[in-house]
C-alpha cells in the first residue's frame, strides 16, 4: 500500500494548485505561472538528481534511446500545461479538466499496452471506469446542452496524452535501472531549462510581489518537487496504468479543498461523484489476492 499512498500524496499536492492560485490572485497569465512552476520545481529536482547513483550498464548501453526517452519525457512535461490551459479556456474549466484528466489514464493504458504488448487487467479497467464516472459527476458537466470547441477538446486530449508520454517514458527509464529521483530530476531538469525563455517572454514582474513569490514557491516546491519525488517513488513500484488511475485522486482532493478553504458548494450529484472516485481508487490500490494452490488428493492423504 505504501507506493499507492505515495501516489495519492502526490495527487494531494497536485490538487492544491487551483486553490493556491485562487488565494494568491496574482496578475499573471497561466503560461507565466506554469513556466515559473516548472523552472523552480524542475530546477530543484534537477539538482537532487545530480547526487543520485548513475544508471546501470544496461541503461547506458542504449544511450541513444535513453536520450530520446528523456527528451520525449521533457516534451510531455512542457506540453501539458499550455494544452491544458487551451482546453479550459475554450470549453471551460470543468469540461477541460474532465477531458484532460479522463484521457490521461486511457492514453497511458494504450501506450503501456503497446510498450509491454500486454493488455491492462480487467480490475484496472473497471476501477478506472468507475473513477472517471466520478470525475464527470464532480465536474458538473452532466446537465444541459454544451457547445464544445474542437480546438479545446484537442487541447485537453493533448494534455492527457502529454501526461501519458512523460509517465511512460519515466517508467521505461526506471525499468532500465535508473533511480526514480534521477529520472524525475533529469526529465524535469531539461524541462526547466527549456521553460526559462518561456517565463521571460511571459513576464516575471508578478514574481516581485509577496503573493506572487509565495505562489511560485508553493507551486515549485510542493506541487512539483515534492509531488514528483513521491510520484517517481510510487511509479518505480507500481505499473504506469495503476499510477495514472491513482492520480484521479487530484479532482477529489481539489473539490474537498474548494469546500473547506474556498467555501464552495457541493451538489448531491457531486457528492456521488466523490464517492465513485473513492471507490475506484480503493479498487485499483487494493493488493491483489494471491491464488492459493489447492492441494491434490495425494497431498491431503
């Protein structure tokens, strides 16, 4: 259960992003805030990776493919936030979040099935379906007729695919003998370097205010550095598809934070959604029962 709890703790860290931005109320674009988060958090992870053990010979023997995995993982990290914000801007926060979070475990399941040439378990598919139904109910997008933007949908789906990309790349590096902290540090360190010009172009004036600096520190340290250390530790011990489903705890925790901190209201449908997410997470994180061998007649005799 410890790896599952580590992923749930990471999801709890992720869930504070929206509440932190709402409380800070800084005058900055989402691109600027996202870039500052990756620069600070990715920089911390990159520094931590410098002191970790070097990969095994088996990992370094395929240096070209390893470099490609690192680059692809960094691309996934960089692409996630602008695609996510595109989806929420075009179709609203509720729909954009549902499509992004909902497509992430599906994309991860497909990518991991292709990589391992093995289909996900029926328990994972059931748990993920239940949790996704809960996410839809919590979002409040089930009522009324909604006109959707194709560009926004593509952006949200792209965000989910970006998540799957860096998760599967990180898992592959771990399986090649890389330490999980080194994997997170290398991938996010590269992403942090690439985010520096983005942050400079998006504007840094908001970082000079007390609330802006506090927001950047929280997002960088808690929602990125601490969160992805926990995420990497859990990813090293669980399958990528299990991790992707467990991170659906993020909307559950974010909703609870909205209720407790921002004094938001919860509808009865939303309450049912929270319960479904909790059930799905419980199913996917419960240890599988080991099959007991039935002694034959000779052994019983």
